[in-house]
C-alpha cells in the first residue's frame, strides 16, 4: 500500500519534468470528469484541488509516491471557454510529455460513465494510439448510473471504443468508493 504521496512539481513549460523514476502513471480526461476527486479518493487525502472553476489547471502535476514513482495529473481538455492560443499551448505541452517522457508506463483515461465518449475523448484515444502509449479506461461517477443501466451503458461505451481496440475498464465512484480498490490494485501492480 502507498504511504506517502507528495506534489513535487507543477510544470507549465515543456521539458521541465522532474527526474524520472522507474514508475510513472498519468491520469487524463475532460475537465470536470472527476480526475481530482479520484486522485484524492485513491489516496484518502486531499492532494488535488477539486475545482469549482473547471479548466483552470493548465499544468502537469507530478506526485511522488513513496519515492517509487510518479502519478501525473494531466491538464483536463474539452473546456469551452479557452482561447485557441491556450488550447495550442495545452496540446504542445501534452505532446511533448507523451513523446519524450520515456518513463511513462500507462495512462488512465477518465470518461464519464453516464455519457457516450465525446469527440475530444475519441481524439485523445486516437492520439495515444498513434503515439503507442498504453492506456486503460476509467469510467467515473458510476454512482450516478442506475445499477440496472450500468451494463447497458458500459456496452455502449465499449462498442463505441471497439473500433480503436479492446481496453480494460474500471468503473469507479469517488463518492461511494466503488471500484476504487480495483483501480488501486492495478496501480500497485504497475508500480513494480
Ligand atoms: N456523483 C459524483 N460526482 C463526482 C464524482 N467525482 C467527481 N464528482 C464531481 O464532479 C465535479 C468535478 O470533479 P473534479 O474532481 O474537480 O473534476 P476534474 O476537473 O476532472 O478534476 C465536482 O463537482 C465533483 O464533486 C463521483 O464519483 N460521483
Ligand atoms: Mg481537477
């Protein structure tokens, strides 16, 4: 189990990443998908700010976990009130990180369980595929989906993504804690 998690670097400029460890996992997704809540829930402490002002985080945040590796909080995408200039900056920073960060092992891509994957999510999947970065899908806010509808929703999402590949899905809720244990175990497995 993890003991200590600590924000060690907030990066706004390409290349200014902390020296790598053997392990590195990044979290990506639309702004408001529940990324900060998930990070907080995974570690049982408030490490990430839950924003009432979505789209504000434009940085890549590196969290040191027990001096074994990093969990990386990537800036959210798909926020409407963002200038072209800022979107370009976001894309350049992220591309640099994806292309040059050799220690990156896995991306957890967060998608809202309630909705079909959006255009921006599909673009992100396409991007990760092209760059050859392995990723798994985390379906957030599962507490908002009626139990009777979950399989149906999951199958719709799976079928939409099946044209890109077969992926592993983790339905989770940061509110109820559902699925958090499974996701944690996967992180522990990856942090070898
Ligand atoms: N019902 C429910 N709401 C959630 C869950 N996770 C996050 N939220 C809410 O979704 C909003 C965005 O969450 P946040 O973690 O800041 O998203 P981020 O922008 O992806 O970091 C907040 O109002 C959260 O309280 C969840 O598992 N269930
Ligand atoms: Mg956030």
